[in-house]
């Protein structure tokens, strides 16, 4: 394929995506003339530096993301960590129990309680957290002065970079039993309160912490989408007599739709993972009744109670359901005509 | 075509030619000026949102700088600063548990970030040429990990089997590579003008040299953002330390903060100072928090204007 061909083949495709591009992109000088016919040996010699460059990352990913998948065999065993400090030896010598661990997990009320907490938290965050960045983005976008805008953005982004330890400690200082609000109330003769250890409001507290930490950060994506809206559309709409609100409804929101769909897909695919670190840090204060989610359940049963096989089985159930969720969420997005996380 | 692309990419620049950076740019003629009520409401919401972030931080900083007397008088946290003192910081940073933890955190963050960046940049460049041998296979191998996790228990057993427990490598290696970050970098590297790369190649430059002298200098902004992402990741991490390290003396700053804040302990070695002197346990706790948030609060605004690049490019593009 000649250089000219590639030019006409992809008009103005910015930073092409690779998978769909015909082989002979002109980025690679020597390939363009003989695309598809280069013998393996020559390609290997040509690209060996590139391949070598990916090796360190590839090794790390294979070792820490793929190899542990094999470790899930302990879910089908009665793993005994005291056989040997070497996990492989211990795995080889532990007895096989088939699906017994899964039966235990699925008939454990504690597990189902964790599932319930996970789903309630997910829904709560979907309803109370998800719309906040969109609204904030519309607000920030309407600020015209660049400096004011930059300052507002800097302030709103900041909490995203704080660790969960910090965020929760800050909340404790404000809303906790010794926090500033309870303390002020007590000084004025009212009764104090401790929101941090109250199971009744705990799920709202978790959502509020999430909003405080990440709602500002979520604005970026929407701001970028807003900046990409063709301004002529607004002008044309205004010429046709559309007021501010109608312009927002008919121009701005349709422009945001793909981004919103993508983020929803990501969120739904991640439904079973709701703030592991965040909840683990507060589990002791509020008790497992309100704070136990699937991830903390695995942590507690596995690493605390040393029941590795049982925890691995619970983790595997979560992982498989999670994978199905991501894939079906993507499928839904594609069916809706939106771009998912990956392309088909 | 190119013109409209340009306009799409930078609508603010074309729509709003800035005179002074504080002055309001001209409003397009078709846009009706906002009413007073609307303007006031918008301003109020934005100010409230900013205060919700700033006020808690203010209280933390002021309390960390307050003397025991002030803290006792106010009954706890201090909002209005009175007789500022740096005694909490002096005590914390003159050796002991917190000093050690801070040094550990700084070293782990620096080493980890440099390592992660080196690995990620090399990999991103290696993948930046679609059609190269193994390109698709490697890319898919990396991207597949974004859809599943191996699980906590198997990962723990692996780290144990590799003998990494109770070493600082356990804080770096398992989380060293973020596929998302690699994809973002790759997206940028692919955007570098091919003519430039080709001309360097014709002049005899190899891939490493092209990466170092052409691609990296042109991608400074995104490299800054990804560096920040990695650094914040290492700085904020506490979970791996809590499961892989057993020696309290090896713990990084976040884990010490958990002990102080959640369990209301006083740092080892400071008990005497707190009991005897005019040092408040609360001020100590707040000072540790300030130490933990300071680097992040200083560094992140510096890279702020490039955040958008780090969030969007590459992540969505396969």
C-alpha cells in the first residue's frame, strides 16, 4: 500500500488506534511498500527494539496479574498456610475439596450480607454521586474568567490526590464524636453526635466522602467534552430563538451523552468494587454490619481469619460476576450506539 | 478541514481571546448576559463547593500550629489561629517514629515513581507503532488486566512465595505498572508527528534515541501528569504495607497516620513530650496529616493544566 493510499484511506483520523488501521501506516517507513509480505525474520529484526522495550512491563503484568490467577486453585482446596512458607509447596500438599468452599460461601449469611451492602452502596453512589460532577462541570464551564476558573479547578481537584487515610481522618475531625461540629454543639448545650460510628447513616457518610474526594476530579472529563462542542451549534440555536436552558438541553447534554454513557458503563462494570480501602479503614469504627462489602469480606476471612481457601472462593465468585458485569455493560453500551471501554 | 479541527480542539482560544488573565473575556454577541439572581446563585454554589474543600484543610493546618493552651481552651480543633507554634513539627521531625516513616514514604515514592515511569515509558513507546511484530498480542495481554483482578488472596500468596514480604519491594513491584497510564502515554507517543520520527530515523537514530530526544521532549506535559499519578499512588498507598510488612519500624507515613488517627495513639517517643510540655496530642495528629498532604497539595496544582491530557487520550482508544 502506498503512502498516498494511506492518506486517502484515513481522512483526519487523529492518532489512529491501531487495531483498525490497515497494516501499511506511513508511520513505519520500511513497511509501507511491502506491507503484509514482510517475512517473520525481517519483522523480528526490524521490531526487536520495540519488543524488548515492552518486556519489563510485560513481565511485571504477567507475574503480578496473570500468575496469581493460577493461585485461585486454592479455592478448590483446603489450603493450609502452615505446611510451608512457600505457597507453591503448600498448594501442592493441601487436600483438594472440589466445590465445597463455594458451597460454604454461598450458604454463608455473612457473604450475602456483604453482597447486599455492596449493592446498596453502589446504587447510592450511582444516584447521589454520579450526577454531581456533571452539574459541577456545567457550573465551572460557565465561568468565563480564565484565572477564576483555574483557581476553582485547582481547589476542586485537590482532594482527589489525598489518600483515603487523610480523607477519612478529615471527616472524623469534622463529623466524628470529638469532631468540630459535635464539639461546638456540646459547647452550646446541645447533645453531641458521632456520625462516624453510626451504622444507620454510614452508607451516606461513605458516599459523602466519595463526593468530597472525587466529585471535583470527575469534572475534568466533562469539561473536556464541553470544550469540544462546536460553538457554532450554540450560535445557531440562539439564532433560532433557543434560550439558555433550551440550548443546554438540546446542545450541551447531547454532546455530553457519549461521555456519560461511557462513565456509566465503567461504573456498572465496577459495581462490586466499592471503595475497598475506604471501607476497610472504617470497618473497625462502625462495625462489619454496616461496612462489610465483598472486598472487605475477602480480606477479613482470608488474611485475618487465615481461611485462605474460603476467602479465595469468595473472591473468585466476585471476580467472575464482576467480569460478566463489565462485559455485559460494554455490550449494552455498544447496543445503545455509544462507545464502550473497548471497541468491537 | 484542518481549520475546523483546530477550532474544535481549542475552542476557548478562538472564542475568547484573553486580554488580562483576570479580566472577563468578551461574551459572544448571541449569548444573553446572565441575570443577577442566576449569577449570584452560581457564584454561591461554586464558593460553597470550594469552601467545603478548603475549610477542613484550614482547620487541620491551624490546629497543627496551635499550642496546647489554645487547644484546651477551644475544647479541641482550632478554627481561628492564636499564638502559632511549630512545636508539633519540631518534635515530630527531630527523629523518632514519624521522621522515620516520612523518610520511608519519600524514598519508596521516589524509587517507585522512577521505576514505574521508566517501565511505562519504554512499554508505551514499544507499543506506539501499530503493525509492529507482536504489537496486538502485547497490547491485548496488557489491556485484558483492566477487566479482571486476580484476587487479593492469590496475590498475597504470590508475594509471600516470591519472598517479598517484609521488604520494600512488596510496596513497589505489585503496583508498579498501571496499564491505564501506559495507554495514556502510548496515545501521546502515537500522536508525535511521524515525519519527525522518520527524519530522525533517516539520519540514523535508533529507537532509544528517538524516544529520548524526540518523543519524550514533545510529550513533557503528559509525562508530568503520569509521573504525578504514579507518585500520588505510592505516597497514598497503605494497604500493601499493612499486609506485607510486619515490622512497625518499616511502616510508611500513611500507616503511622492510621495508628494515630484511628486508634488515637501518640507517636512512639513523643509520650513524654505530650505529657510534660505544652504539646497537644491533637496538634501532633494534625501535624502528621499536614505532612501527609503537603507534598500532594503543592505538586498537583503545578501540573493542573495538563490533567485533561492525562485523563482522556489513550484510555478509550484501543
